C-alpha cells in the first residue's frame, strides 16, 4: 500500500500512470462504436453458436483471434481488428531482418535504421488492415450478418467502403495510441493494449463460472462442483507462479573483462555475467503452433461435413477419424502441438539470437568467457548453452499451451474459463505485468523510493533510511 502511495507522490510518474489509464479507457470505449450496416444481434448469435459447437473449427478461429482483439468478434466495431494487423506486420519484418541484407544493414545503423523499419511496418499495417478487413466483411456478408437495406448494389459499395475505412482507421488509431503510451505513458504501449483486450474477457469468464457453479458434493451435468472450483483456484496460482518463474529465469554465463594498464593505473578486470533467458522465444512458439493447428482441424471438419452418403465408406471413416482426433484436447492434436512448439522455439531463438554476433561483441568490448578463446570457440559454447536452455523453455511452453485444452476436455469446463489457466493470453498478461512492474520499480528507485520488488524499509516521507 505504501508503494502505491509513493507512485502518486512523484508528479512525473503520476502523470504517466494517469495518461496510460486514460488511453486504455479510450481503447475500451472504441468497442461500443459499431460498424455501419452490420446486424449485431445476428453476429452475436453466430459467434455464440460457433463457440459452443465448434463446427468446422470456426469457433476456435474466433476464440483465438479474440485474444488479439479483446473479444470484438462478438460485436463488429471500429476496433474490430484490434492491434492484430500491427503485430502481424511487426513479426513479418522481424523475420525478414534475418533474410534480407538491406534490413540487416538498417538494423545495424541503430536508431535511424530502426526508424525506417518502423515506417515500413506502419505501411504494411495499412495493407494488413485492408486485407483482413475485406475478409471479415466478406465473411459477414456470406453469413447473413448485414442489414437488408445495405444488400442492394448501390448501398453494398457504401457498406464495404465505410467498413474498410472504419476498420483500418481503428487499427491505425490503436497503433498510434500504443506509440503515445511509449512516449508519454509507462510500459510498452502495444503490449498494454493487447493485455487490456485479454483482461476484458475475464468478467465474462467469471460470470459464466458463477452460473455453472454448484457447491454441492454431487454437481449436476455441466455444473462445476466445489472440487472443480478448488482445482481451478490452485491451478491458476501454480500456473501463474510458474509463468513468472520461467519469464524471469536466466542462465548466467560468467564474463571476464580484460585488464588494461595505462601509465600507473589499471582499468577493467571486472567480472560480470551474460544473462540468457530460458524462455528466449516468449509467446511466439505458442502463437505459431496454435495458428497452424487451426487449419488442419478446420480442413478435416470441412471434409467430414462434405462427405455425403454417396462417398465411399472408407473415405467417410477416414475423414471422420481425422476430424475427431485433430480437435483441441485430443491426443494426436496435443502431440503435434508439442512438436510444433519445440520446433518454433528453436526457430525463433535462431532468428533473434546470433551466437556469432554475441561473440563478436564480447571480443570488441574486451570481454571473454573464462577458459574459452574469444571468437568461434565462444560462439560454439554460446550456441550449445542456448540449445539446452531452449529445450527447457520449450518444455514449459508446451505444458502451458496444453493445460487449457486438456482441462476443458476432460473436466468439461468451458474454454473461455480454462484459457486463464495457461496459453498465449496468460503468458502475455504475465510478461507485460512484470515489465510494467519493473518500469515502475525503476522510476521509484531512481527517486530513492522503495518499490514493489525492493526490500528497503521506507523512512520519513516514504524514503529509505
């Protein structure tokens, strides 16, 4: 409590906190501005039916996309696409930086080169908004979610133009809001907007959990008994604690700085550490794996539904078997998801971490790993260490990824409730929350106040003795 009071004692930090909260409020208000011509009741009914039946995998697609849009696919608004187009563009350029020499040169130029890459990312975001917006509006038109007065040839053009303009402007506005948080607020703007969208789904999950709760020892069908409630509470605490641990976990490699003698004074010789994150890939492996696994389940579901009585018996049995076993929570699905998470963990770590570049930087700074010759031998050692810690990090990501689907399937708990026990959303919230706490802590400690993580006892005026 004293730490929270200290935050508001610092004028600059107080302004940054209030500015960030104001931007997030504006972000949530945008979800109450609907698109022109959309039948919101029909859209909501379709969303609820697909989320419960999971017919051709569309329910899973909508649930997964809602992670990046704050549940906006249940009501089409100007912020319907969320911040997802900008995130997609940023990921594309981060991957391209390892393959295109021009982008590699810009990256090495520092701030000026990064500014150019950011400019190209914004242009790509506009293109992604137009593509995703057109697909979403086409999808609503094909499923009778557009009002009748907008179905004529003249008004249909107005529906497309106004809808694409609003969706694109909404996503660009969210991107701008994120940049304003980076400049005038506290924390990473895009990550905070993404986190706010994820947390906004929690009230609905709590409401559904309370409606399904039956505190008797023998809960009825579709109800969650007292044992299930206790399991959810304990599992949530354990998973969150594990997520924090794996997010902060590091493999520290000792680094020795070379000693230099100039005249009668000696410089350098200090011993420090090179921290390597255990979960170096973050949430990217789960995002990639979940994205890819949407398509086989949707494809096999389509084949199973289209296999009529005229199809051969062996074909109907095959596609039905594949459709059942590639749904979320099934054993083949889980095994394939774990394999994809391991693959993308190593792939992403290879993209963002270069042992050769790190070894070169150590040599240029006059540092070395004790017992290893600078250069190729150091790069080989760093590569070996990264491979080992990535194996551990990928294993934890695999556990986090499969917990929601297994709890939902085997304990008959709705996915929107079990999703808070793991998966992409929980890892994003934990990592962004830790980053925000560390930034606030740095501001407090810099002004001699005790923070959330420091153990100093505050003295008079909240300052440490």
